[in-house]
C-alpha cells in the first residue's frame, strides 16, 4: 500500500480532482455564506450612493478567468441596476468588451428592459495602452474615447454629458484578472486623485494578497475570487432579492445571481482534497525519512 | 543616429512624465505623452502580429521541432484576423440595412462571434482550469514540511484553504464569535493572516520593488541602461 502511494500515478490525483469538482457541481451543493467586513465595505460603497450616481465599470478580464470573476461582474451590474445608477462600462483587455456584453445580455437586457442604452448605461469598449489609458481618462476621457463601442459619437450619448473624466464618476468598480487591472487603477487613478476617485473592485485569488496593502485608503474594498463574490452575492440577494418560479413551481432566487454561492461547493471539496493530498504527501515523506535513518 | 534618436525619445518621454507628476502647470504635457503612448500601443498590435507571423513562418519553413503547432497558430491567427477585420458575414444594423459592416460583429450570428464563443472561450477557459489538476499533483509531491519555514507556510496554507470555504466556519463553530478567543475561529484567522501578516509582507516587498523601479527607470531615462534597444552593453 505504501509503495502504491509513494509511486502514485498523477492521473489518480487528476481523477480525484475531477470528481471533487464535478460531484458538487452536479449535485448543486451550496453552503451558508456570511459576508466578511471586506465584502460589506464593497457593498456599502455602492449601496450608499444616491440613485442615478455615475459608476465606471472597467471589466479587465477574459474567458480564462470568467469562472472566477464572471459571477461578481454579474452581481455588480445587478446591484448598480437595482440602485438605478448610471453605468459606464469600459475595458483595458482586448476581450473585455465580450465580458461587458455578457453582463449586459445576462442582467440588463432581460431583467431591466426599462434601462435605455446611452441614457442609463453605455459600453465605451476597449482601448489599447494599459495604464496609459488610465492616465488619460482620469484627466480627459473624451480625448481618448471619441466614440462608444458601437461607434456612436461620444457627444451624442446623453449620459456622457457632464462626464469629462473619470473624476466626474462617483465610483469606479474594477473587475480584474491581472495586468492591467486593480493595481494600475490604484496607482494611476485613486492614488493620483485621492478623494476624487473612489475605487472598489474584485480580483482573482492570486491577485488578492497584492491588493490588501491598498485598503482602505486607496481602495475601499476588494472581493477576492469566488469566495468574495459569494459573500457579495449573499449581501445583494439579502437586500435586493430576485425570485423566479422554478421547475417545481416554487419561488426561488434567480440562479444567475447565486452562481458564486453554488461554486463554493466545488471549492470546498477541492480545498479539502488539496489538504488531504498535502498531508498524504508529507506522511510518505516522513515515513521514508524515518526508514532512511533506520537503515 | 539609429540609437541616438530612440535614446532621446526615451529620455524626453520619461522626463516629461516625471515633471508632469510634480508640476501642475505641466499636467497637459503628461497627458499628451500618454496619448502618444496609447497610439503607439495600438500600432504595437500590428508589430506583434507581424512578429508572430515571422517567428512561426520561419519555424514551418525550417521544419523545426513542433512546427505543426506553428501551422495551427498561423491558421488560427489568419482566420480570426480575416473574419474580424472584414467583419465577414456580419448582419447589418437595423438602422443601416444596406451597410453590411455596420452590424454587431460580436454576435454569435457572425463568424467572428461564433469563433469567439465556441473556440476561443472554451479553449482559454480549459487551459486555465487545467491549473487545478497540476496544482493538486504538485501539492502531493512538492509541499513538504522539511523545516520551520516550510511548516509555517504549510500551517498558513491550511488555514487559508479552510478559511476560504464553509469547512473553516464549521470546524470552529464551537468558539463563541463574540468571546475572548473568537480570533481562533478559522475564518477570523484567515482575515488576520490576510490583513496583518500578508499586508505587512506585501508592503515591504512593494516598497523594495518601487525603489528598484525608480533606479531602473532613471538608468533607462539617462541612457545608462540600453538593453531595451537590443544593445549588449
């Protein structure tokens, strides 16, 4: 038995990981979630703004990290729409516009048909230049964004009246999977204009430790990975529940707004598997060392 | 001359951006330099595409090891570029029915949108998801409690792994959340590790990196470091 584990084929580990993720997904396992102070801080920053506030939403991620960041992007859009905030979407990643489309098609168009494009929300699209774009839009947005994503002259979009730079927005919500993203928005926007540009955001689990030093001065709060998204979803659904009638004819929370909560199931089992694997690997290591010392 | 002009452009750009950060009167200069940078970043896409073609065409022409992958890369690049640039088969916009280029090219009804939705999106998501399998395998083989530092790292990893799930809450649910030892609840330990130990460590690293960046940037601006020009100096 010891020899089997010592020379364990990694395909067994792959199979275990597959099962630990697939089974909870198929069973739709969910666990209770309690919002942390960080998720609460993010929620409060959006929630305390009066109706019609201007929110800039840079979606700087791609399909690779959509599984981790998509649910929070959906929740941010839903929360802003419920609060009737004006939403200005933009992207610093080439496939960012597709992520924006996803949020608009998933949340705004089906659930908020009363919101009008150009009046309540606008998609400014992608601009190349990484932090260079941030440097410009914090002083003169229209210098770089002469049209929206569809090519409409920026001056012909009603909700762009009175918005000359990012400083005219009441809040920036950046969802980011890396460079450029949260860090660049901190360095070139909220740090350069303290008190004028308020920033909250969401990021992948790997990025989160790098963002903590900026909280709470340069960033008011951050949602780290699917756990942060699940806590935020819980807060949003507690305050602004959206019910649908499920297959059994019962009222249930709309599943598209509880996606992160459902993904916590696979995360739990996968994390437990990781711990078991680390412990197992160490047992083998110590037994081998002990045998070596005896020999 | 071939090297003097790029050196001058670099020095000028760097100095302008530094001055613009400290003197409000020169704020516009910094903005102009940033706009030039953004335009150049757009042009860089063309250079990047050209370079990709050059590298992979050479691999195919020399029949180097793995040239088959280069063929796949080239075909994918050319097909995506073509359907994106010419907006191939994009349905026209309702307001402009006679302009075939006016429609929504990201829609799945267009070839570009279809390729994104059914090729690019699942492929990139799959590549990222594969990490879970390799991380699990690496955890089994490489994460060893060999010394004190490794044991500390291992302990922290366990707390964070548990604290980021319901398991952490469940395991220390018996501790009164308002009691004197509430800090020992795993979810609270996770917060403490992230906001105290992690923040302190990250700040130290970030300050070190920032000082390194200042030093390197000054070298580049003053022309001491010319490695970005391809020089061997």
